[in-house]
């Protein structure tokens, strides 16, 4: 076997070529890391938001969007009384009739953005067990609770939405009464208003949906809830688990996630094809050297392994460069989209995928030109150059 130092020395024989290969590898790995971090953050947000123990009753035909759903106001009490297996909390059954609205949020200084809002009652805390009030108090009329990440929606510092500040919804002012935390759920990007205030502001007398928490989220209890919707045709309800609702949202955003992967793959393929030409030229220029080593007794397999070592070392440098660039460019970056806010992070899975990409580039990109050059007969290879 050729010593590893031989591969190290060969890396420095062509500094310009080495730089080209390192930068090409770093770009591909960086895009893979970005795609993995983006998709992982979005998937984790939507997965955490759906509790398998919660059921969402919404208008039939509007199963894909609570914002477009309409449910009669009396459905909240009817569900609480008619659906078996609903959990009991302090103050009553764990049933929350809610109004969901994607409206124009603004600050007194004119900063504005679209954001998700909910009109709720205190029963919401009995249903959404992962949500807690971390500062302030439950809002009275004319007040609002803000999620701890809601300032990202408006693109302002968190202090702008501190307790006591003012938020405008459709030009009507509301005082911030407290802050919500939701363990990585979409709630942390939302604003919660008293339901009566939001109903008055939107001039609606219906709910968007009713969320109920089951004592035992078994298939039997879910079937009983489904039977209730079929018996009460006058309410025109459909029911699905909260986990299924957010899983459907994840599928809805699938094309966006697919575009990030497609971009990474296309750039990767371009880098591979460009790298093949560069590697072929690099290996072809060393044809006599490789042929001489064969005449000295080194087998072609040994030479191929040495060439793979050089390529993997180059990809390792590119990988380190990509990890450093990812840490500076997007690790910890908050991304806002229509459903919530998530943070891009270099998770172990994303880093592992980056390492696998670098290894794949180092092997697949090297094998075709190396095999083509090493297959030449020795007399032909010795006369080359």
C-alpha cells in the first residue's frame, strides 16, 4: 500500500485545482446542510404542534384549513355533552371553541405583517396542555396574549411585544397582557385574543373549529367522535386528530420542501459533472507517474485506493468549510412561514447527511476518471504526456 503521506503530498501539487475541488465540494455540502436544516425545522414544528390526544371538529369540506372553516357556535356545548371520553379539567371539560384568523398585525410605529391569531376562552389552556402562560395574565377585553416568537412575524425585537405594549389587529389596538410558550409548536408564533373580541372585530357569529382533548386517545374514542359528527348532520362537522391535521399541513408544504432538495440535487449534479472533467484532467496529467508505480509492483487496486484517499481528503476539507459556513450563515436562523416560525439548526441528522454527501462526492466523483486512466495498457500509459 502507498503511504497516506503520498496522498497528502499530491494534494499540494496543484493548489489551484485543489481550491476548485474544495470550493465545489463545500458548495454542494452547504446546500445539502441548508436543505436538511430547513426541512428538519419545519417538520419538527408541525410534528410538535399536533397532539394525538386532541381532536379537531371543523366544518365538513374544510378539513385542510381551520382559517376557512365555519362551525356553529352551539357546537362547542354539544360536543362537550355528546362526545364520550372527553377529559375533564379544572373548570370544566377540555373543549375549546376557537376562531382562527390570518390577519394584518401592526405596531403603533407602522410596522405590519400578516400573522395567525386565535380567538379563545380560558378553556383553551385545558385543551392545549403544552401551552403555558410564562408572563403576565389571561387577557381581559381589549387585551391579547402573544407567543414568545410572535415578534419574528413582525420582524421586530421581542421588547416591542413586551407586556404593556400595544398591538393593532385590523387597526384596532389591543394591550399585551401576557406571553405564551408552547414547546416548539405553532402557538409560539400566534396571538391569542379573547374570543368575543375577535368575533366582534370580524363580525362573525360562528367558530372556526372546536378542539377537544380525550382522556384516552384510543381508536374507539376517536370512532365515537366520528359517529357523533355523522349523527349530528345539522352541524355539518368533520373530525380528525390534531396530529393528523398538522401531518396534512406538512404534506401541503411538501412541494416547498421538495424544491429545496431539488435545488441541492441539481447543484450537486452540476458539481459532479464539472468535477469529473477536472478530476480526469488531473489524473490524466499523472498517467506516466501511475504507470511507473505499476512497473515498480504496485497493483492498480492500490493506486485506485490512493486516488480515492486524495479525493476523500479533499472532500473532508470541503466538508469542514461547509460546516463552518453553515454555522455562520443559517445555524440558529429563524424562518417565518404562514403557519408558524421555526429555527434552522445543524442537527446530528443534518450533519450526518452532509458527511455522507462528502463521502459520496469523494468516491463517485473519482471512480470514473480513475478507472478510465488505470485501464490503459502500461506501454500506452508510459508513453503518455
